[in-house]
C-alpha cells in the first residue's frame, strides 16, 4: 500500500487476458495513448489503496480496454477512485467497511453492484455525475448519491431490474437532492421507495417504466420533480 499495486506508464503495456488478478491499487500513470492497458475479461480485485494518495483506482484517458470484465473492490476503509474518462464494465463493491468515493465523473457500462459497504458520489464536498448500466444495492449496503445526476441506461441481466434496492429500512439510498435519470431501451423495472428528482426518458414512446416500492408499504415518494420525457410511466 506504500506504492501502486499495478502502475502502467508511457511505453508500458498490460494485457490481462482471461485470468483472475488481485492488485492492492491500480493506476494509469499518464493521459496518453502510449499508456496501454487491457483488463482481464474475468475478475480484477482491488483490495487496498495507495495510502499517500488515498486512491484504490486512478485512471486517465489512455489506450484502455475494460475487456467486458468485472472490477471488484474489497478495500477495508475509506478511499477514492477516478476513472478520468475511461469506462469500466461491471463493478462490485464488497467490503462492509469500504467507503469508496468518486473524485471524477464516472461511467460503468455494465452493472454496478454494491454488495457491502458504500459508494459515495462525491469527494471532499465536490459531487460528480455517475452513469451506469444498472444499479443493485444489497441489504446493508449504501449508495450515497451525487447531488448531480445518476443516469441508468440498461437492466441487470440477472435480475431484469435497472435499479434494485434490496434494503427495506430506507437507508440504502441517500439521494442528496440529486437527479436519477433512466434512459433505458426496453421495458424497465425499478425497485425503490424514495427518489428526489426523477426523470424517465425511455428509448421509445411505447416502452414501459414500472416502479415498485422497496419497503413493502405500497408507497413511492418523489420528493422533488417527476419528469416523464418519453415512454409510459
């Protein structure tokens, strides 16, 4: 943790293949096409941070390919990540004492699953936009959202839900008066009891957006504005 677990600099190339890899932390060291990295199509586990920088993951615009793999973060403690314009595919946060904080806008093209611990859409008081395919918040986990925009673009292939809040006590999703926007291209099912601002902009006029409460009392609350831009709510 005193240095980067994997660090790719200009002139360096990392090719992850299809194996299973574990790093303490991961950095693309320069925003340059000569920094070349392809992650594994399997699972990359990041289990620590570079303590002097407080980063578990630091990416910059480079020659980067997520290989449609999964990045699992199991760090025990507070840390941050920056994607710097580079998207990841699937991301899992899975440690009860992990608080992973965003220090840049982030794009996750596949599924974001918070199995245990917390994802914060901010760092040092600055909030950043998050775009994900689908979001699953497991029992005991937390998405402490950005006050900006969280955009959901697809559904989880396993659950069929675009947003699935499993917890029932109302603490799993902290909205921070932010906007959640759905831009999915199919019939979409969402399980959540409370949003602040909610925008539905489906890929076609005939696509359905179906929202179910997550705590079993048959009530869904939109504290701010509900905007149905396209589709059937």
